[in-house]
């Protein structure tokens, strides 16, 4: 099976002067879960090339077994440096799509027409679409067949307002993800801050925070395996 992973190209954390990007664990854990189970994974980002890594996710206290594996995986690092441009990929070539988080998606993927159209084309074709942590921001402009928000009436989760407050970025991000998902009609739910939590509603799979990335990957892989 062929799976597309879409990463952010945005590296500026608002007007703070600090950097952001994708969260390493939210990429590495799903990537290895998918590939270890036989999937072929292609990487894409809005700008193509090397997507920015959120420096906070690279700190020692945020390392996991999968991030340590990534650090030693020169082949994957090389692959990551050459992501395809998002505008040049097609859902026809893949069985499902996965979006890792990090704060970057709140700026670029949330507003990307290319990303919104891609997600819509996967969903219309009956293929699963999966997002973790801040990545559900990419659902902001996505519509269903009726022209309404894709998340309307759907069970969803994502980085919570209280988690955003804990990391001190409530007034930095362009919008609060929890609020946006609710405003779009999503049936939003959550568990305790930074506890693993993932939801599946039809083809739509969402996870609350970095610790939920493996749960999301497993739900995605299970859907794909069931279609075989």
C-alpha cells in the first residue's frame, strides 16, 4: 500500500522570533509504524524540499524511541530533505494520507488550497485521511460533497485549548484549534492534557497531541488493511 505524509513548510512561530515546523515524534512514530507494516511512504510539503523541524521537538526531554531511530536513520533524513511539492501530488497515487503536527500547520496547511483539495479528493475517493495534534488545522478549509465543512457532525479531536495554554502559545497561534474544529461543526472531544487519545469517524482519523501519534497511525493502518 502507498501512503502520503504531508508536512508543513512553515518555520516562523508568529511574531516571536522563534522557529517552529513539524514535531519530530509525530512524524517518526507514524512513519516507522507504517513502513514496518509494509507500507510505501511518500513525503510532501507545500514548498517541497526540506521541511522545518520544530526545535522544541528536538530537545532531549522530547525524545522517544522513534525519534532516536530517526536520528540514526540517514536514509530517512535524506528522503525528508527531498519532499515532493504538495501541488504536484495526487490522491490517485495513494491509499491514504497522514498529516503530522507541530505548530507549523497552523499557518500554512490551514490556509493551503492545495492541501484542502488534496484532502477532499482522498475523502471523496473513499480513502482515509489522518491528522495528529495541530495537524487537524489542515481541515479548516476542507469541504464535504455537500459543500459544508468536512468535520461538520464528525467526531474529532486535536490539540486542546488547555494544552496550548500549557505551552504558552495561546496568544501566538493564528487561532485555537479546538475552537476552530467546534466552529466548523465538529463533534469535538478530548481527554486530559497530553494523554494519548485518537478518534475515528468513517474515513476521518484525528489524534489529540504528540502522544497520540501511534494511535492515529494504527487506526490508519487498520483501515488500509481492511480494504485489502
